[in-house]
């Protein structure tokens, strides 16, 4: 293949990819695209976290927990539409990109959306594992706290960039790219056996940690 032919082929492939991306991220198909991305990244994040743990403990890499990955896929399937409509409502309530609007968006995202996602993940996994309500409440007091703290570290700086720098059409794409790393953390906290030894963060514990 001569160089001119290679250039034409590359441009044709790039133009085709642009067309596909335009369709997938169009208003008509955006909900399905976001849901699909959420599922795929939830699965990818869990597999990455499992492989890391298997390598850490020198275990067989083929012994992935398929049930656990399936549970994360269900969580991603539920989280996708929630994220989709959350951003639509947030942009309607707080249009613009001034500093004051960005601060309001980040605060609302962290105080409203983050607990919703954490609850969604923990309740979904609990239902799939047939856990009793008492055990779910205990997990909210342990894993829920750590998930929220992790969310603050991951999403506050990420959402500042998201709301302040990126054009609206790239917002969901950026969000899902960050979600890949967040899903690794979610999977670690929800499933890793060391988290079962976490003690609930009581008011006395928090008071000591601040001192």
C-alpha cells in the first residue's frame, strides 16, 4: 500500500469514527451510550482490581470472581441512567461556568449525587447477596464512610475540571474516564476482605482524628 493510500485509509477511518461518535453522543442515543459506558467501565474497574489483588497474593489469574463482576455490571447499569439525568438537571438548575456556579455544582454533586451513588452500589450489592437490613446498615457505617471520603478525593478536583474547563459535549466522556479509576476504588472497598475488618467511624473516632 502506497503512502497516499495509507493516508486516505486513515482519514476515512477517522471520519467514520467521528460519525459513529456523533451518533452515539447525540441527544437521541446519549442515555443508551452513557448506560453502556457505565456498565463496561464498572466491569473493567472490577476486573482490574481483582487482577491486582490476585497478583499481590500470587494467585491464579484465571480465578476471577465472575459473580462479583456481574454484580458490578448491575450497579453500572443502574448508575448510568442516574448519572445521565443528574447532569441534565444540574445544568438546567445551574447554567453557566462562572466560579460561583462551579462551586455550587461541585457542592451539590458531592452532597447529593455522591451519597445516592454510594447507596445505590451498597444496596444493589446487598440485595444481590441477599443480605439482611441490619448488615446493610453496618456496611453503610463502615464502607459507606470510606466510599464517601474516597469520592471527595477523586471527584471534587475532577468535577472542578469538568465544570470549568471542558465543553458540555465532552462532560459525560470525561466523567466516565474518571469513573474507571473510581470503579476500581469502589470495587476494592465493597468487595475486598480487608474492608470487612474496618470499624465504623463513630463520632468519638472522628473527634480523635481531628485532634
